């Protein structure tokens, strides 16, 4: 009686196995499955499927030799909206839209502003008039010429037209800029008149983070730009055209636009492939480069294994984890000495060693990333340790009167602090910080919340101490004005901090016409912040990536562009080099 | 009369369920702590809405500046015209997102329900027939243990086994991105290969529950008079097992399948998350993380409608199997 049962189960098992094997057999032409079959951490033969890489082996793409064309570069995908000028989502979406739509200027990996759609530009001495000359041969993907009138339209469509209602980053930046008027002097010359000087104009309006130039002949009649997805919504002037976008899976395929103003792009196709985990996907050959988010807690063994099999690129970081003190929380948070005591008590170098595997650096007390070109030198580092911290805390009357090992408030009441943190990042950070503060007798309890909840509490200032992570410390230093002055709006704003001199200096650097004037204002501003410490930048992880140099090897970080990562600055896809002149 | 009134009653009940659903999917996301506009902030890039005027403008764009009753009226009004709203985090129409994600969930849930029902029907009968023997004990212990394992643990185990240790199957996604397949059959095989592990996980999870019920019901039926009669008449074994005993146990099984539909939907959410399968589960998880109200409202509603619709189908199947259930 039992034999038939066994036989039918076996038969069923066989059917399942055969179906599964047949299914695998059918997909051998794809890069992903190729990789699946070879997943032993083995290096990928990128040419095996004829899709991944060209023969760039041995070429020094950053050097003088002309690099060979790369057929396809595979980067990590994700759901970042539709790459139209108003349909993309956040920074990574803007990078994708930026493959299709150009800005007037761009940025290389040295942080230099470089000509892009505009071949040259000049600013008047008063800083109010910016004049751009477009490249002569600039054309849209559909063959229509790109003229100064299109640039004027691109601005007016946001400032006065329906484009201003789209919640995408570049729209916010254009609306926030003090632009009085944009006018076309002739076919190739466009002039921006400002109401007041704007030091970040090159970046926030003309360049990297600025206005995507859109064709008037397409968008002129579009009333609801965020929702416009017709075929011509993807007609830009950029080096790539969208071939395929799978909204559900988060995959994008762009192919080179050979008639681009900078010439035929070196990388033939840029593919954004949805992956669960970048290092694993690189190891199984589904990606050409994996960028590692050290702030999320990466096991040392994984980093070592990747370093053994792949080429490594490591650059100074632009993102930081910062300890925010809400001065509105009252005593002792509103005491400068208390905040300085925290800085002495927290061993930031130790955090870098233990959390980032030594791949990173302690943050600057001035509020910008140490690698930021505007970061001030010679700021106090607060390396006095527990002794210096204890002295300051004693001075505030925060002493351990009852001998239980924990400091109490001056009136003898217990003093316990909740430390708000987001589960988005390595939760060992709040634990280690609490541990270090316990050494000076401060009772700190980590309060780790889900990201959306933590972000909202950070934005609303519902905390006394909070660990907040953000990536603008490597950006234009105007972020200091946004973080420390005015009513707090963003999750990364300082709460309860008001300082007249800071307000003054923040405005001065914003309107500075020359770099020296701006640097002077910023140096003084950072010195005050380093003294007051409403925010203590704890650590800045390195930007760490692994890649197969046989596929493509122009990988580098772009200052002030965290979403560019190490592999997504389009300059590198277009020229194969990390600077414009190769 | 009883037969005629019942569809009306069940229609009314479905209507009430639907109304309650609409209220729930509107209210629950808003009860979560968090700010839906935070979805537009970008901690990695440091991009955030810092301009209060822009914040107001974006809030108004999504109708979030209005009092809750007005937001609700707008939402219901939208539903009436088939408009599910606009995703804040994904900058896309919710209906489009649902259309892109739902087919993958149906592809996972549908076969999983069918396979698990068929498997537990057969296994349940065989185990009950041979109750107490080794095969029955193995199945009983094995499937009880399986039932105790949450879907996402089972999914992770299968992932490690068949995609990492013995890498014969793809580890994630529903198909290979940008693959150029030689034929439609090859493309289908690619989808099939990606489906194997998620489908196996969900099917095994559902089978575990249904099997125990089916076995129990058949055991109860075995001593019944009609079974004795069938044996006395000298009917062949297979006929007695699958027609006489099986049919008696079919009704409770179908009722259980109806209940399982909701679990299948819930299981699909976890299974999709582990295998990065681009179904409704992935959509929902991201929407929860981003507090994307329009997507949460739309996706939960559609998923609930799917569960209701499948329940209705199961209900109809039960009437067909046993006309008495329509009369009772």
C-alpha cells in the first residue's frame, strides 16, 4: 500500500526538478544567470555573455591612451522614478535623469566646474550677471537644435509655469535661487540676472545640482509635467537615451547618444540592474562595480573577501553621522560646556576603527566633511577624553552625589538621556556612544526607531540627543546656513541653536562674490560652530568600491555629489576619464 | 427562500467589508508616526525640503494640507472615478504601480494556492489512510515542523540552499534584466526559473497548514458508513481514497483554502521581500518605509479586493462541490 505513495512523490519531485532545470537552461544568454551559475565568489568573465565589457584591459583610462569602448557598464539599480526632468525621484533619480538631460555646466572628480552644454561662461564683477555661451553643435535627441531659448524656457517653466509644482530636487533649487530674469541674447548666449549674488550659483543652478535643460518644443504644451510620460518626455540633449525602464523591478537601460556635444560616449550602454546586495551581486557577476555602505555595518570578512578578488577604490567620504543636541531641551543641553563635555567623552577615532573598520575619519567639529574644500583648518578636536569631560560636567553641577556611578542633576534628580537613532544605519553606533558616555557617568539609553519615525522626530526636534546621518557635509558649504540658521525644516537641521554672528556670516558667505571673501566668512563660521557644538560630526566613512578592472576602471568620487558615488558621474561614462581633459 | 436570500446577504456583507476596508486603508497609514514628505528627503545625498514655502506647496500638491475629513472625501472621490492617487515616494501613478506589481503577486499566489491545495488533498488522504505508519509520521512531523517555520525563514533557507550553496537558481527578481532571449519560450523559462524558489516557499508554507486539516478530516471520515459500504462493494482502492473519502473531506478543505487566501497574500509579502520579487509585497514594504499614503491606500485596497474575490470564488466552488452548503 505504501509503494504507490512513494512512487508518486518521487515522480512529483522529478517533475519539479526537471522543470527547474529546464527553466535554468532557457536563460543562459543573460548576464544575471551566467553569474548565478558561477557564484563561488569567482571573478566574472565579463565578456562571456558578450554583453558586459569591451576590451579595456590594460588601458589606463585616466592617462593619455585613448580608452577602448565599453559595451555595457552594469551599476546597481533601484526604484528612483522615471528619468524625465520631473518624474525622477531624489538624488539617485536625478543622476539617471541627468544621463538624458544635460545642465549648462558639470563637475569633474577634482570638484572643478567644467563646461558641458555651455562651452564657456562668465560672471560680472558684482556677481549679479551670469552669461553662458552654448556649444555650437548642441542638438536634442530628435535632431532639433538646442538654443538659448530652450534654456530660458527651462527656467521660466519652473519659475512661472507648471514645472514649479513638481517635488524634484532641481526644481527646489531653481525656485530657491534669487534669479530676477533669464534672457537669450542670441541663439547661443543666455544671461541670468540675479537679485543678489549667489555663491553656489554654478552648482545649484547652472551645474551638477542645477536646472536640467528641457526642449521647449516638447514641454511647451505640457500642463502636468510630473505625470507626463509620453515618448517625447525622454527627449533630452544628454549623452544617453532611455531604452528600457522596468518600474516594478527598478531596472533602467540607457544607450549612448552618439551625437552628443562631447562626442560619442565611451560606455555604449549604462545598465542599472536591480540587486539585493551590491557586493554579493558583484561576486556573482551581476554588476561591474559594488559600492559598500560602511555606515550600515559591513562585516570585515566581506570587505577582505572582496579586496582579495577585485580592485579597490577608496576615497574620502562626504556623508557623516552626527550627534545633534537640541538646545530647546533645556538644562544641561543648552550649556556649551555640556556639549563640549560630550565631545571630549566620545572617542571618535575609536568609532572609526570599530564601526568603519578604520575606513573613514572623525568628522570636523566645524560641520563640514574634512575632505570638503571649504572645511576650516585648526579647529578644536576635543580629544581630552573622560578626564576633560568629567571636569566640565562637574563644573555644571552634574555630579554623582549618591555614589551609584551615574551623575545626577544639580538638584539631585536622576539624569537619564534618550539617544534617538534610526534603524537605517548600523545600530552599534548608538550603543557605542552610550557606552562611551557611561564612562563619564552619563546614563544614555539608545532609542532606535524605524527610519521614517526617526526622521520625523529629527525634523520636528522631538529629542534631546539624536544621531542623525546625512550626506551634505561634502556639498556646497551653503548647507551650513540651511542647517544652523532660520526655522529648522529638514531632518538634518540643528534645533534650538540661534546665534547672531552665525546668521550674519551665513548670509555673507551666501552672497560672497569671490572665493577669498567666502572662505573668510566660512572659516569664522566654522570656528563658532566648533566652539558651540550644537552638532558634533562623529565620523565620515570612506566611499569604498570594488570592481573588475577588466570591464571598466574609471571610478572615482565626485566632491559634493554623494549620489554620484564612485561610478555614476556621467563624465566618466562619456569620456572614460575622471577629468574632462584626458 | 433561503437559497435566494443568501447571495444578497453575502453581497451586503462584502459591501460592508469593502466600506470598512476603505476607511481602514485611509486611517491606518496616517496613524503611523512619520511624515509622508520625508520620502522626498534624501539622507544619503543630503537633499531635503528646506524651504517652508516649497514644503507648503508640495503638501498642497498632494492634498495633505487639508483637514482629514476633506482628505478622506478626496480619496473616496478619487476611488469613485478609478483614480488611486499619485505616489509621493515613487513619483508615479498608484494605479500604474499596482499594475506593474500585481501580476507578479498573482503569479506567485495563484499557483501557490492551487499547488498547496492539490498537494494537501492528496497527501492528506494518503497520510490518513496509512495513519500511524512511517510515511504518515514523517509527513505529520515534517509538515508540522514546516508550519512552525515563518515564511521568511523558510525563504532564507531555500535561498541559501539553492541559490548560494547549490547555485542552480537565480537569487532575486522576477526575470533577468535586459536579457535577450532567443524565443518566447526562453523568456518564459527565465520567469519560471525566478519563480521556483518563491513559489516553493509559499506553497510549502500553505501546504503545511492545509495538510493537517485534510488528514484530520479524512481520518474522521474513514469509519463512516459509506466508506464501509464502498469497501464491501469491492470498489477499487484509489476510488475509495480519492472519490469517497476525498470528496467528503473536500468541503472543509475548500473552506480552509478560503481562509488561507489572506495568509497567502501576507506570506507573499514576506517571501517577495526575501527574493526581491517585484510584487505587491515589495511595493507595500517600501510604501510603509516611506509613509507613502497614496500607495499604502491603493495597494492595500487592491490586495484586499483580490483576497475578497478569491474568497468569493472559493465560496462558489464550495456550492458547486456541495449544493447543501448553498441551502444551509
